[in-house]
């Protein structure tokens, strides 16, 4: 992806019309397959200064794909009167320097920290071992397995990196699924038992947490199912995924 920044300086008497024009221009922009997201911001200190940020799938998709499309024609028709107000228009590539701020708690903190995830996995694996469908997968389970899974979940949801530091991270977790030939019925039962355990130990019930929690569980168990098949060739080295409030992480092998 590539990020385009367009900096405008708009006379005060034209600002209302400028914002209205971009509200109309946003309609074709939002439907363009080359556009990932966009945002128009206005400077508080210098109200005549605006910055438009557009994330494109690539610079070529922007300059060749979008610029030669009907969406661009409709977009440009709205913003044409303000082209002369552009002070800068450049593409930027994102760097590795990125992260959330402290104003939003991690899902780890919201859940109640390590203790909450240890309660969850203790109750969960108690039921797993009694279950006819998924129990056989864990017939020879290490007694400390629930604690290790709590470490994994804690790290995934923004807690300490104990699984990476002490257990080998992603590759170690992957090794536990290779060749297990997990079935879809077993995957679904695993998810069902985990959600039941979440209710029993009273993980937060708010829709935002539960939706994000279930999003990871669905995402993670589907990857585990695929990696467990006899003909699978999964990525061997990757970071432990970091899961936020409804946002799936990029998952690229190291």
C-alpha cells in the first residue's frame, strides 16, 4: 500500500464550499477499488490549511488504474476548482514505526490480564478433556498446556510476550497442529467450548470485546485447521499475531 498526502491552503471564504466539494468527491473515491481509505483533515492552528490523506493499494494503481477510471472523472469534476490551492501532493511509503497509543486499553487489559486468561483456559480444557469430539485430540495433553495457551492468548491480545520469549513463539504453536488433521466439526466444537468457558469465567460481555474476541478465535482456528492437514505447507516462521479491537493483523512470514 502507498499513502498519498495532498496539502491545500484554501481561502477562508471558500472553506465551506471546499469541504462540501470533497464530501461529494468522496462518493466516487469510496467506490474506487484502488482506494483503501481516505480522510480530509483541517488544521486547528491555521484553519485555511487542509491535508487529504488517501491510502492506495499501490502507486501504480492510483496513477494508472484510478486516474484512468470513471471514478476519477467524477472525483476530479468536484475538486477541480481547488487544484490551484494544492501546496504539496506526494506519495509516501509506510515504515515499521507504527503502534497504538495508550488512550485505548488492550484487549488483554480489558479482559482482566493474565489471571483472566488462565481462568479461561483452565475451565476450557477441563471441558475439552470430557468432550467426545475434541477430547481425543488432547488425550496426551501436557498438564501445563492450559497455562501455555493462556500465555499465547495473553500475547495475542496485547499482553506480555511470554509465549514468544519462553515457548518459541509462532513456530512452537504451529508444531502442535502439524499433521493433526483437525476436522471442521472439531474446530467448531473447540470454538463452542471456548465461548462457553468465556461465559463461565465471566470474561467481559460487552459486544465490542466479544466481537473482537470471537473474530480472533474464528481466524486462528481456521488457520490451525488448514495447517493441520496432511498436505499443508504452512509458513514456518512468523510473529505471534497481535489482535486489536476488530482489526485483523497482516500475517506475513518472517
